[in-house]
């Protein structure tokens, strides 16, 4: 059971390049960035290590061993996510630049250049191949080098997988993360606040991870292109994987939540884990220890919070619309007017994301603002950070209460996945958490 790779997503640029290079083998390229938090170890690994690096000294054995364990995990993750229509690769630049890692966030003992040397050895051994990154016409920012497994590695892994186990390089990774405006990690001094947050995170993670979470994956072979957001067309899969063994277990590593703050501990702070990356239709199939689940959604969360924090009742549905398309657009407009710093920035976001004309974007913004006049003074004020801080506070309360009761919960920012057996009890906890923050009743919706 391998963890889901970090940032696994469709890579349109490398897909375009490989299509041009190999027109008879057209495949979508999906890529991820190695997290270097875990690796594969076991008897088969020990044999391979001795064969690949027979002259290792005690001084550098742990460093090279960890790098090889991480590389093998990355190659195995590529295998799992590759199919007849998709090629999965991981990104690793061949640059020799060493970046200093803040001790608090350190995940492994090896550096980028050491990882490159290990990958080169695997290339020589016939376990990995790579496409060199480059800059050029249409790719002014450059493409980083991508790596993928060979057939020889696939054969080795097929035989060795029963002897391999997933191992963390550090037992306790940092769960309370602070980043700057450019998303770079920032060090901080622990306080009673951060220590208490970390304690609650560990406790809720332990409750979630002691249960078996399963879901039915969507079949990636069949899809239509969803162009509802014109600048970011997405594949919408149209069916599930079939068969008796269709259910897939979520690894405990994918269920571990952390909290991410921006600049200070007063901004953002939402809960994140890899299991949140399941598609909505996949979440609908989730089971906990074989029991069915339900997703409890806080309806139109941020607009509602703005009403309530200003002492007013909110409309029952802040995105009320006659059609699904109209509703989708209202949600998009809501997001930009709340998140952006100016009306012009919001308009440019709509023009870019929705391929609207300037006039269409202006009219959409004006219509939304007029329909929410009581909170219009809150728009164009980059309120997202403070609102996320408050909704994360609700989630903190919900998870803490559920942890004390031994109820496993998967938070999805503005919704919560729980077993149907605990649904009414958790619904009551969510209501009280919202009331404690906003002083009003929330509108909850059960989603399947």
C-alpha cells in the first residue's frame, strides 16, 4: 500500500513535448514532486543496495541508503499511476544546487545532488530513464527533468514487492507549517499555541489512521473534457473501476493532516492531507471499516460567514441560481471578490480563468455585489486568509470533539466525511463549532 505522491497532476507541457517526440505513442503525462519523507526497505532492498553500491562506507551508508529507498518508492509510485493512456513520472532537476533545509521541516538526511547520483546509478542499472529538462520556445520558464521506471524495474518490483515495506525517514514530521507569501517554509519559535495545535493534530490523526478507509477509484480510461473553467480544462471521468477487488485502501500516510499558515498564525491554517485529493465521486464511495460514509457540507461557507460576522442572517443559499452553470459562475465570482485586493484584480482573474470579455467580467462582478449589498464592504479586501483562519478554527473544534469520542473524521476544508453511524452526532458538533465562531446557525447539507 503506497502513499499517494505529492502534487500528482496532469502536466500539459511535458504531454505536449512527448507527443511531438513520440507521435505514435501518445500518452498524457502526469507528474509529481518527491516528498522524500518515506522509502522502501526490506530484504530485496538490502540485496539491491549491496549490488548497486558495494563500496559504501559506514559514514555515507545511511545517506545513500535513504536516497535509494526514496528513489525506489518514487519509481514504484510511477508504476501504480501509469496505465495504457497515462504515463506517470516524477520531477527532479539535475541541478547541483543545495538548498538549506530548516531543521524543523527536515524530512530526510540526503541532499538533492545525492539523490541525483542515486538516480544516475539506477539509470546505469537499467531501472530508470529520464527526459532532460530544457528551456525553449513556448517554455521560457523551462521544464524540469522527469524520471520514470523501466520494464526491468517493473519486473524487479513485481517480484520484490512482498518483501518491501514503507518506512519513514523521520518518525515525527512537522504538522504545524508556516509559509511566507511566496510559499517558502518559515521557521518559528514554538509557543503554547503551536504546541497545543500540534498535540491536537497528532491525536486526531491517530484516531483517523487506526481505521481502514477504502474507496472505489474512478476509471481513468474513460473521460470527457470539462471546460467549465476555460483556462483550466479538466478530465471528468465517467465510470468507476469494476471488479471484486475494485476497492482501494487509503494508506495511513495519506490520512495524516497538517495545518498550513501564511506569514503569521493569524492567517489561513487549514487542515491538509493527501486523502483530500480524492475526486468528489470517489469520496462518495468511501467506507470506514466497511461502513458507508456521508459528507456533511457547510453550505456557501465564506459568504455566509461574512454575513454572520457582521451580525446578519445570510440567505439560505448565497449562490442561488436557476441553472448549475449559473451557480458555478456565482461561486467563481464569490471567490474572486472575497480573495482579491481590488475590483480590477478580481476582473482580471475572471477574464483569465473564465475566458470572459472585460465587460462580461465587470457585469458578473456587479451583479454579485448587488445581490449581496449588506456585505459588499467586505469585498476586494483579501479576506480569504482571515476567513480560512476562522473556518480552520471550526475544524479544529470539530476534530478535537470527535477525537475525544473516538470518531474518525476526514476534513475537506468546508465539509467533513464521517460514517453514517456517527453522522447526526457529528452534525451537532459542527453546528456548535460554527455557532461558537460566527454566533449564528450554519446551513448544512448531506452530500453523497
